[in-house]
């Protein structure tokens, strides 16, 4: 009991010191914010290191470390392909290709936000306002799952009430974003990203040391099989092997149709191949290019040279974050088996609180040590990494890792709050409600937007179901890809792209994405229950079971791109004066 109280006291002191330094950096950003451009874009003169670390820390949140790390404990090291996508697409292409264009075109047109680049390039307030509105509506889902990830670690470390942890995390971040703007976000991101890098390096070293080395660790995982003693049941009671799982060092079996019925009598089951490849790897890997809170980081650079310098730093940072999370997430299975932690089975019951679910799926002895872990993966993956860290590592590292996750969450949440606020205030309110906006300046209404979206995100954190972190991230990234990416790419690269083409692309992409999400992809349509309510079944697809796992991204992107190209070629080209201004110097 005395040791627990001592650890708690140390944790409180460490967090207090961390918050003091964070507060100092936020105050520095507030003092240096003199005008609207400083609040929105940090004056367009940010150092390459801060750009890279802020971008990476905003990109990689608790959804990557806890949510996707937990998914790796389920799917295995096949998720490392997402690390490759994150580095190649999310860093190299995002900085050198899309990022430099966004910086240049945005500066030529005087655009301060992601939606404003598109709106000014096409001379269309409807596009700017629509982008701003969609970000305001859908980004709170992504924000809430990031908050959930950090709250899970605080809950696991301090045995603190989950709901209280949500409120604390949200309130602290909202405070410095509201007052300090993007400069405060960037300065605090630099601190938080550095802490994240240190924490993940030590996590990897400690994990390999537990196995006696790198080779021994991977051999242990390769020999670990989905046996009867650890069947990893789905929420429908079927072992993962039935769905194509081949072990934690192999990619799932490709499935092009119905999976044969298993001994339990299940049929028409969906293989996990499509969920891993299309939903997690491609859906998230491509969606990063159209993330509003990330695109704005590239717009803060002073020159193309500064963006190029940031590529190497950002690439190493992403490798440390996702590469370590996916590797450690997979290895937790072999480690728990090596340590003899019992596998338990418990029946999930709807309506349980987050704390009740944790108590149901993890068993502890009288001293509080973990002695049992769950086999029903669907309801515990979000807790896999936190519980592993608490079991494997000494208390000082548990505190450091908690600080790592808090840093990851705060850096991402701050970027999301800022993006949602500017999207609502600068892009939606000031563009669509011009008369009302004359009474309130852009920064004030942006702060109001931040406050409103903070409350929405917090509310979602209370009501979203368990194991939602990776899924919520995938949904938002997919929406950005389908709805924003073609029009955004056309605005930056194609001189013949027209306003009507961009509107058609955005509209067609959104409709196809939302229809497939609500009525065809079973992992989303089933819990949302809209398809069940209208048609009496969880999905409209019956014949090809694998199609029910096809991510909406793969349906919506071709439609959105085709509409962008075809409608642009059939409509009047944009004014030469506007095009010359947008692409001047390119």
C-alpha cells in the first residue's frame, strides 16, 4: 500500500512539472501571437525541427500507440506495412509534394487554412464553407478517440475514474489552444514529441530485453500459435483462425468470398484480410494527405528548403512511434504466455461502463498484479498496451510511459482543436454567415468554435463503445480521403480543375462514402444500426462476405476522382488571372 501511494505521489509531481513546462511554452506562444496570421499559421516562419516534430506528434497520437498498437496485438506484425505507408505517404509525399504545393499556393492566395486553400483556388465560398462544416462535424469523432486513449492509460496507472480522466485531459489542452493559437500548439508539440520519442525507444529496448534479445523475441512470437488455450475469440464466439488469422508474424489469409462454416456452425463470415489491408493500412495510410490539422503544418514553413529538411526528422519520428507500437503490440502475446499470465474468457454484456469492462476482462491478485488477460479481442484491445506496460515495467517507466501517452494525446488533440476551431470560425461561420460575422472577429469566433467542438468531443468520449480507438481513426481518415483529397489535389496540381468539378467531387465522394459506411461495411453499419432500422438487417450485402469489409475509401475515391476529372473537362476552365496568381512561382 505504501509503495502504491509513493508511486502515485511521484506521478503527480512529474505530471505537475510537465504541466508547468507546457504552460510556459503555451504562454510563450500566446505572447508571440500578434495577429490573425500568427493565430492561424504561426506567422509562416516555423523552424524545420518544430514543423517535423509537431507534424509527427499531431499525426501520431494515442490512437496509434494504444489503439493501433492494440490492433497489432490482435492482427500481428502485418500492420508494419502501415508504418511504411505512414513514412512514404504521410511524411515524404505529404511534405515534398503536397506540402510544398500547399505552402506555395496558400501563400500566393493568402489562405490561412486547409479549406481556404480550396475555396480561394476555385473562387468558391461554398467549397470553403462545406469543407469547414464537414471538419467541424466529423473531426470530433477522431478527437474523442484520442482522448479515450490517454484516459485509458491514466485510468490504468492511477486506477482513476475514466470519466474524470477524460475531463482533466480535455480541459488542459483546450485551455492553451484557446488562448495561444497555433504558436502555442507548435511549441508544446516540440516538447511532447521529444518525450514521445524517448518513451518509445525505452519501450522497445525494455520489451526486447524481456525476451533476452531481438532474435529470441521474434522467435517466441513466431512459435506462438492460436491454440485452444489462446483462441482469441471474436465477439461472435469464433476463433480468429476461422477468419484467416495465420499467426502474429504472418499476414492474414486473403479471402475473396465467403469463408466456409466452422465447427460451431457459423457461416457467411468475413475474413480479416480486408479489414487489415484496406481499412487500417490503405485507409489510414492514404488519408493522411488530406488531414486538415496536418496540412496546416506544412503551410507554416518559410520555404521549400525548410520543408525538405523536415522530411528526415519526421520519417525517423514516425518509425519510432508506429514501428515500435506495432512491434510491441504483437510481442505482448508471446510475453504474457512466457510469463504464464492466464487467459480468461468472459461474456461481454452491453451497457457496462468502461471500468466494469476493464474489471471483467482483466483479473488481478490481492496485490493488484495482473494474473489473467482476455481472449475476446474486440473488447479489450484498447487496454492491451497499457496493461502490458503496467505488468512488465518498473514503476518509474510506467510513469514515463504515461507521460508519453499524455504527450501524444495532447499534441494531437491540440492540433485537432485548433483545426476544428478555425474550420468553424474562419471557414464556415465567416464564409456562410457573413452578415453575422461583421459583429465578431475571426479569432473570437474561432475560439467559440474550439469551445463548442471541445464539448462535443468530450461527450463522444463518454458514449463511444469500447475498443473504438483504431476504428474511429480509420473512419475519419477515410472520410478525408474520399471527400477532401481529390478536390484538394486538383486545387494544388491541376490548372484545368474547375469549381463545378471540385463541388461534384466533394459531393459524390461524401455520398458514396456515407452510404457505404452506413449500409454496406458491416463493422460500421452493424453498430450504427441505421441499416438495421431501415432494412431490418445489419448490411445490404449478402452474396460476397468479403465485400462487407471493403473500406468505403475504395468505393468513394474512384467516384470522387472520376467526377473531378470528367466534370472539370466538361465545364468552363477557371479564369487565367486566378490560375496565374495561384501557381505563380511554380
